[in-house]
C-alpha cells in the first residue's frame, strides 16, 4: 500500500479497485490515496479533538490503538490534541525510521563525502581514516553543540565522530 499512497493513485471504494484514473464511471471525482488514507483521517481526528466530540474521538483512538490516561482526558483543545498526536504518531520514532530507511550508512557515505568533511590533503592519514570510518584512526569529530556546565568551568560537547573512538569521560582538546 505504501507504493499506492504517492502519485496519481486513487481507490474506488464502490468497485474495491485501485486506479490511476481520478474519476468513477459516473464521473464522480476520487480523492488521491494520500488524501483518502492519510490526510482525511488526521483532519477528522484533529477536528473531533478540537471540537470536543468525545464519541467520535474515542472511536478513532480505539481504531488507532491509542490509549489516554485519566489525566490526559481532562485536557481539552490544543493540549489534548498534542497528547493524542504524540501517542498516535511518535515523531521521534518516525524520524529515526526515516533516517534508517533513507540515509546511507556512515561507512558508505563517508567514502564519497570525505572531500566535503575534510579540507586537508585527501591522501593523509586523517582523510583515509574518515573515509573508512576507522575506529582505530585519529579522532575526528564534528561538534554540533556545546553546553556549558552549571559552574561554567567546562563544556559538554555533542557531535558526530567521523574517525577514531571517544568515550564518556574522555578529555579532548578542541
């Protein structure tokens, strides 16, 4: 079904058939599959939550296997919608799955990205270690965020290791 969601694909419910023609034999316009199976349910759930239609909302949540606590059910409007969406479509899991499915592994990507990651000579030991994702090579890390400790005496660095190995508690000069 994933392949049918994108592009000029339609589902004719009356005939129970997939089609690339956007109209029925009687000339009725069909919704694209993405609209029919993804957008319309999201919009219906959103409207039922915002409008406070508990009967409709509960029916949809049951169909989606989403359970709310008593504390969650006391919320209304946007606050309730936020909880419902977080339980139904976990953004962290969805984004992580997209990374895994659609991005190349570091080992494959760094072979062709090393010329963009490292400006030094492409023949030296560091460039070769980056291209190979060598855990035994010299440490090369891109620091994307630095957060000071509460006493401002040092920083916690968050980043991506391109070569070498670093562990918790290791001291590195940047």
